[in-house]
């Protein structure tokens, strides 16, 4: 997205500017021409540019041309209309090369045509007709855009571009992130750390297990996204094949529609109005949004671990942490990701809400909305890039984790009172109300290892149970956390 800056004549005086209603907002900005309005097209372009291949206006037009050309080939080479004038293999190769070689010159040509037609899909149709002429097939000109409404072309084009953007750009970024998280989870599977439920010291865990929780959550959403159907319709102005039947009543248009849509690698939708209902889009954007929210939660947790000094950030050579405090290394990757995940969800949630509703057989609310799909996915891709880079700049401070554990022996209270309950139930102890006993010892108090040993020695327990408790330390009270962390490894 770009903004065009307004210019004022060099010789125009301030008085003339005021008289003409000019003000500081539209005065000349020296030496600036058209500038990107969205940071995705400016500051962050390198991180998200691959999405533009699919979800830009040019990417959409390339997909439209692809659909139009494949429909031509389908009609002619299946002899749907009984014309007996198929394309040769060479002609098919030339037509498909138009899509493969689509570039800046073709974008300019389409723009020039659309300036006249004032209709983007009609410009595509004329573009395709010109290519038919170039390969010497003027006899098939009237098969270009045959029996199509614009939405027949558009819905298939969006399905193709969104599918390819997800599979070729977004998911590879996700897999890079998950690979990094799996590596960290494996490395830290046995590194104990103090948990902080409600922000308070709680039963210890391991850093690897905590990262594994996020991996498991994120992978569930990835599984749903990989299984996503991308639906398409190809049934005319109101989804009834009416013009098709009048033009060629002997043709099984329902079967031809299904065959064509599925040939594009899409799932055929048999029941629609003029538009494909876009429910699949709401599904995929909902899944991406949920993935974003889980990733946002990872960012806030990692940010907190950094603030607790559990993670040390590795300074990047030459980088500035704070403009005034030289000692700082700010967790900007995670903060940037949080912001971009929120922006992504604002757009994707809006799309999911808007696209599932269309008045009667058609309105155009979807047309404007869908042009922002790239923006929604772009902010998610940028966040993925930042989180992956941020994780790569972390070093676990195991000494800090251990010091935190050894400063909170009271977390063993859970283990002690739970073991006592078993001993009482088994008739090996007469201790009453073990929970209250441990609450009196630990709640709101700091106890150390010696305090715990003294307390356990004074309990009415068999020696085997006492020995088991006295051998327990905060750093060993992690249950099967290390084994759980292995569940996400491949």
C-alpha cells in the first residue's frame, strides 16, 4: 500500500498557501515521491515479500489468468461444446507459459486495459483473448470467460492464492519456528525451573516441558490448517448454471464444473449463490488467528522469563538496546511479534466475520475485504520471523534457575502433604489433616532445606517414607517433566 505525497510549487508563498487553504499537512515534502503507507511494504518488506507473489493484486491477476486459461483448455480439449477444435500440445504449453512467465510487463498491460474497462476481471478476459490471437486461435475467442460471472473467476483465484500463500510461505515459516522450539525443548528437557502459578512460586517443572506445551498447542493448529479444504464454485451468475443450460442443454454442466474445480486442486462447492460462501476462508483465518494467539502467549511467557533473568539475551554485534542506557538488551523481537500478532488477528478476525455474510445472492462487501488477506497474513509472517530470530538470541541461565529453586523450598509442601495422605489412608500413620499441617509450615513463609529436614524428621511416618521425603529437593521435584518434553520431538 502506498501513499502519494502532495506537492506545492516552489514559488508559492506562505500567504498564497494560506489563501488557497493549504497547510502543513499538504505542503511539499522535499525529494519524496510515492512512499509505502504500510510498514509491510516498507520497513518490513524483506520479511514478508514472498507473500506478495500470491496475495498482491498482481498475484491475484496471475491466478485469474491461470483460471481463465485452464477453463479454455477444459472446454476445448474435453470438447464440452462439441466444437472439435482442441488446442495442440504446443498451444497449451504457450498458454500455460503466460502464467509461468507473468511479470511486470503483464501487470502494466492489465493496468492499461483496466483503466479503460474499469473492471479488473474484464481486463483479464481481454488479456487472455489477446493471447489466443497470438497463438493463432481466434476461432476460440468466444470461449474466453465462457458462461462465467466474475465471481467464478475470483473465488477460484482467491482459493488458489490463499492456499499457495499458506502452504508455500506461512507454513514453512511456522515449521522453522517449531524446529527451533523443538531444539530448545530437547536441550532443556531436564533443566529444572520454578513454576509460577498466579505469579507465585509453585511446583517445579523443566524449561523443556514448558516449551513443549506451546509446541503441542501450536502443532494442533498446524494440523488443522494443513487439513483445510479450499472450496471453489463455478456455476454462473446465481449458482444455477442457467446460461450454461440455455447455451448447451445437452452438457452435464454440474459434472463439468466439478471436474474443472477439482482439476485446480480445490474442493468443489455444489451449492452457492453468485459467490462461493467463503466459509472455508473463515475457517482458515480462524485457525491462523488461534495459532497467533497461542504464539502471542509464548511471547509473553518468554518475555517474562527474560525479565526474571531465566534467559539471557545474546547481544547482536553493533545493535543498540536502549538509546540512553547502554547496559540494556531489550526483548524487542518478542514485543514486535506481540504487536504484529494482534494486528494480524484484527484483520483476520474481521475477514472471518465479514466474509460469511452476503445479502441475498450477492453483495460486494467481500470484494473489498479480501484485498486485505495479504495484510493479515503478512503481520503473522512478520511475527513468526521475529519470534524465531528472538529465540535464536537466547541463552538459558541455569544458575539463575537453580538459585530460584533453592530459594523456595516451601514448594515441597505439596509433595509432603500428598505423601502423608497416602500413609494415613494405608494405616501407616495417624497424622490428622496433613494439608493444614503443611499450610501452617509454609504459607507466607520462607523455609530452607534444614527446616524441611527438621520438619520431616518430626513427623509420625515410617522411616522409608521419611527417607523419600528428605531426599527430595526443589530441583528434583519435577515429576516426569523430562519425559513429557520428549512427546513433541520428531
